[in-house]
C-alpha cells in the first residue's frame, strides 16, 4: 500500500510538504506542488480523509439541503454549489427536504451528524425549528434563495425589482388587468415578488385587485389551479405573470385547457428562465436569475464563515436579467445586423 512517505520520496520533498499539499494547510510553491501531485498520480496514492478529519476536526464536506432538486432552477444552483465546493477541495452531501418543515429539521440533523463542516440550506416557508437547531449547535450555515431574517449569511437574487419590471412592461403594452400566480405563502421569495407586483401596478397607476392574485404554491399543479381561478373571475386578466418556472408550466396547461393562445388571447411574462424557454411558441419573456452564481456565492460565503467564525453576517443579493421575447405580445426582435466590411476588417 502506497504511503505518504512513498509520495515524499518520489517527489523529493518532506512528508510535511506532501501533507500541506493535500490538506491546504500551508502555501506550497507551484513547482513543488506539481511534483507532489505528479508523484501521487504515478503511485496511485489515495489520501486517508478519515484520518485527516480526526487530526484537523474538519471533514472538508458541505451539507446541502435544497428542495425541488428536479426544478431546473435548483438544478443550476446545485451545479454552482458543486463547482465552488470542488474548486475548494470540498465534497457535498445532498438532501431534499421537500419544502416540509419537519422533514427539513430531520435532514439537517442527519447532515450535521455526518460531521459536515458547514451547511447550505434553501429554507422552507416555516424554517424556525431548523434554524434553531443550527443556531444551538453553532453550525456554520448559509441560506440561499430564501431569506430567514437578519443575523445570518444569506444569498439570493433580487426579487422585487424584476417583478415590478415585468408588470410595468405589460402595463406599457396596454394591459390594465394583470394577474399574478404567486408562490408558496411564507417564503421570502413569494413575499418579495408579490411586493414587486404591487409596486409595478402602483407605478403605472393601476389599482391592486385581490381577485387577480392567486397562490400557485410554487409548483405546477398549484399554478394550474390558480390560473383557472384567475380566468374564472368576472373580469379575467388580459396578462399574466408567473412567479417561478414550475408555475409557468402549470399556467400554460390551464391556458391550453381554455383554448387560449399566448399572446393573442392573453399575454404571459415569467419569473425564471430555463433552457427551453425560447423554444416555446411564442418564446417566453422572462426574468433570468443568476442560478449558478447564487450557488457559487453561497459556497464563498460559507468558506469565509469557516475561516472567520466571528465575522459579521452578510446578505448578498444578485441582479437578474430581463430577457425580452414574444409571449408578452411584443413582436419578434429583429435579428442583429451582420458586421460591416469595416467591422470585419478594422483598420490597423
């Protein structure tokens, strides 16, 4: 069995230097590091991470508790977390709480019992029990996508401003009856997006009509029911905003049931982009969240907390992009003009 001493002899360095390369406990010159890594590859050495964790009290692992992993938005967040963790030499332990507060508390405890160095959690609508568990045990934690109040490391996208932008855009298209399919009550994302909806109406001098706001509970089936409810109003909406990508699918199903065509019969604008949004007919006008960057930022916040346990907590908000397509009723954007001869061959 190959040992660390074998690696050290092969690389022409001390065992301590090999340890520093493997554990990241001290800077090592690039040439020396390359020699050690080359010796590891040549000898097929496998580092004993269990022994290292007993010495350092670190497992170099992160617990990630995220609901709705099948949702493309959270899948991209997961990719950002995984890439950031891997780059820092950490592995991930993953659990899906299914947005259930009791299950959430259980899976967080199970991750903690596996001695992860810290947690990244997308909290449920009722996270108090889970947050209290982590606080009592002083587990370094970053909350992502949904906020849980001051005093915690958190990262999310801007929610209020982008929804306001969607509503204002639809109002500028002449719509005065704009409906919102909102998310699960209790989530900070839901509260903030509803606030953006109301701000957009106010900015364009439109009254808030309670019958034009329905909860889709952040999932497709709920959004289908919510859209049916909105369409059954005495004066139904002529434009619709959906507050996440799963609810966009549910809303589209309900519109198809009624034989309504977007945007001829009703305009549609959505919070969340996804890879096939521009393959729909019409192509979906959306707010695109920086999903992978949210995941990567959560890892950076957690690593900073591990390095400086007493530093002040931070809340990081990342900007979104308005992706203007055609489901809002706007004409198809003209294709970009080809570059001129001068642009193709600039003068030196």
